[in-house]
């Protein structure tokens, strides 16, 4: 018997006689059912991003069919009893209810000679398959507002793939999010003040977690709990903290307030708020900015490389003629795309950006080395150097070990060149690595899921992201055991520091940029409250201390260019007061984040309570961020079934 000459003929030969013949009425019934199944499957598949788009298209039609079958059914081969429908531009197989017939059809491997170039049939299928793998850009929040960004301390963390597991057993199963990776951490627990009165942490002004949560919810799934960093959710929103006086020596103002916890009767929340000074545009230093762009195959798609180009284009509008821009791209290897160029040559820079194409593996380490080297060559008196890495976080060629990368970036920050990271895409995002690089590189991390978010990060928050006003910012609270029986820091798990780190100026911590805000919440249990979890000790320290202070807050920071830290101190209020709208909204977001994380400390409080609290605290909301947050809370309630 003559061997079929190509994949199409081989498929035809394999299927010939396998499917039972049907009359016209039966054929129409089968086709209608196939279309129904196809539509349902397509909706599920639209939520899932493939990990890499750089796989070969030369595997032959049978390889493509086999991969498509693995997506549509758990079986390794197509049962011959299934009805087969030919749909769209190529061949799409949909498994239908079983009919009498042979047991199975084997799908053979494509012959080796087909791996050089894709057959015509496969070329027709490829665009359809690639499009089905991409996630459509979800709607994004209304329009942008000032501030936020982030930096942070070196931390011990372990990355793991997103689980995609639904919080409620009664809710429908979540489609897996692919190989997205997040840092593993354990939620902060309740501390007994008499035993452990001091709490120390680094500031965090990153906002990536909120953007990721928003994209997950709008994609119809609850976010992986490991992706929920409550402090980044709270810090996503602007608050009306008093601005520091123009003549003030400190680069930011400090605000403290105490009010009743909305989710735990008998407990209070203590809010710490920092507001950074805004820059004087005419006095700002010139920038040396290196765009380090990931152009590997996994960056293919409008929500990845396409959105990346849009984001960097928006940033160009915030630069002056004195600023310089260079572009480095990396895939299988790294290369200089644009030499140092004045930001006034906008057309030249945009042309270099628009010519970037995705393809190949990911030599991110080599790209980092080249970007730092180029930034060093651009250095000049009074100029600020920064590398802006835009990627999905996948480093798989050359310097790729997370610990080696963090060590490399940590060494480079001492040269005065900071590293910030912009994350894109879903299904291949290495958020854990991106966070670690930004924290060790004295920069900020943001996740961009839409053009609106790009504008918020690259336009409204550009000053904070590019110009640091305070470095190695650390907070330490000593709680008074005579007033506070127990306390818990909400969030900041990945920014925790030891007590002795606070006064050690060699220990790295977070940066605050121009106009940045920082918000931190503690939950405290007053002495004598029925909400107390621990039994008091007979020989404890609760009788010591003054009842006029709930605690003592200390803050350390370094002014730009200095190596010795400066100290700010302030008492924590001993009594609670009525919270303003900002405090209530921050508490609503904190409660929402804790619910998404599993709800361990808010078990008597739910999404509906979060919605009600946030709805009543929207205030003026000129940019619509708070209204959008309320809608996300409602969406999470529906997805969780609670």
C-alpha cells in the first residue's frame, strides 16, 4: 500500500471509515452539537495563556492535532467513536458523545523530513491556533491618578507555580493560569506584645498585586492566594495625606490614626501614612534611561509586546530633551537596539521600539548585563541612571538562577543605577523573580494589564518611579504592653526585617519616589478586650509603661547620595477616633485582600461587608479607582459563591 505523501493525506487515511456515516438529519444534529461544544471550549481556552509562543511550527499537522486534542480532552488519542467536525480555516477536532465503532485511532508522529518547514495546511491553521491561545485584553479601570510605585528590602522567598484553586468548594473549578509563578510566604500572625513588642519592616510602594488580581477577576477566576499582597492592594489607591511643607527637611510627611476594626469587634486598626514631596520639574536631574525589552517568544501578543510598546511610548512624553534613552532587547541573545539618544528625538526612539518583534528563548541575564553596561557608559555628573526591564519574567538562558540574578542586581545598585520592572502577560509570568529583581535593584515593580494601567504607571506615577527622594526606608513600632495586648501587621510579609536590621545602615530596604505614598495597617487588641486570643501571663510586663501611648513609631531613611540614615519618631495614639473616608476605604481593601488570601483573620466578615464599607468610603473618587474596586469586590463575591 502506498504511504500517504503528506500530513493531510495521512489524516484523511487514518479517519477514512472510522466515523459512522449519517443521514442529513443526523449530520446536522452532530454539527450543531459540535459547534456548541467548540464555543464552550473556546471560552475556557481564552482564559489560558500558553507558556511559550516560540515553539516550532514545523512539527507537522499530526503534531498540531495531537496538541489540540490534549487541550480539549484528557485522552491521549481521539476515540474513533467520536464524531468529527471540520471548522473555521483549519482542522479543529471536537469530541462528541460516543457512537458504535472501533476502539481508537492512533495519531502518529510526523516524519522527520517534515520538521524543516510547515506544510500548507499547518500554515493555515497556525494563525487560528495562536489567536485562540492569547488572552483578550480585559477592560481596565477608568483613568489614572497620581502616585505609587515601589522598592524594597532583600527577602527570603520561594517561587512556586500558581495553583489556580478556587477558594470555595461550591464554586466552579478555575481554569489553570499556566506557569505563572509567585513568591511563597506565610501570612503574618498575631504577636503577643509582652513577648514580642517590636515589629520592623521595609516600606513597599509596589502595586503589581492589585493589577494582577484585577486581571484574574475580570478573566472570571479568583486569583491564586500567593499572588495576593495586601499592602500592594492598599497602596494602589491615592489617599489625601497632608503634603510635607516646602521648607521641611524631611522628604515626606508622617500621619498616624487609630480607629475600630470593621471585621473584629474589640480590636482596632492603626494606620501609618507617608506622603512624599512632589518634585520641582525645573530642578529635577537629567535621566539616563535604558529600556531593557524582553522580545522572547513568550512575549508574543498584543497584551505583551504590543502593550509593552504602548507603555514605553507613553513614558517618552514625560521626558525632556536633556534626558537620554537607550534600548536593549534580548531573546536568544541580547543586543543594543538603540544607542544613547536624546529624548527629544522621539521619532527615532519610537521607530526602534516599533521594530521589535518576539521570537526565541530568553537570555534575560545577558540582557541585564548589557543594559547595566550601557547605563554605566551614559553616566554623567548630576544625572540619574535607571534600567527599566519590561518582561513576563521568564529568564531561561545564561544567567538565569534567581539567587544569582538577585546577587548580580544587588551588586549593581551600589553603582547608583536602579532597576525597575514592568510585568506583562499571563500564563508565563514569573512575578516572584520580578519582585526580587526590583527589590534588590532599588526600584519598583508594576504589572500592566491594559493601556489605562500603562498610563497610570508611566504617566501619572512617572516622577515617583524615576526620581527617588528617600532610600532604605524602614519602619519600626514598639508596642506598649500596658495598652496593647496583641498586634498584627497586615501584609508586608515579604518586607519583614529583624529588629536589629532597623539600625543597621548596611541593610537594604525600600525606596520612596517623588510624590509616592505609603500606607500600612496594624490590627491591635487593647488590654482587657474580650477579643484577646492569648492568656495573660502571671509575671508579664503588662503593668509596665504609660497608658498615654499605644506604641512608639520610629522611621529611618537615607537622603539621596547619603550612606547614614536619619531618624523620625512619633507616638501612636492611645485611643481610637472616628475614621475618615480614606481610612475606611483602606480598611475595606485590606479586608478584601485578606478574604482573597483565605480569610483566616476575617472569618466573620465577608465580601458583602467589604463592598458596603468601600461603597460608603468612595469619597470624590475623581479617577474612578474606588468605584472600580467596589465592582471587583462584587465580582469576587460572585465567583466565590459567598
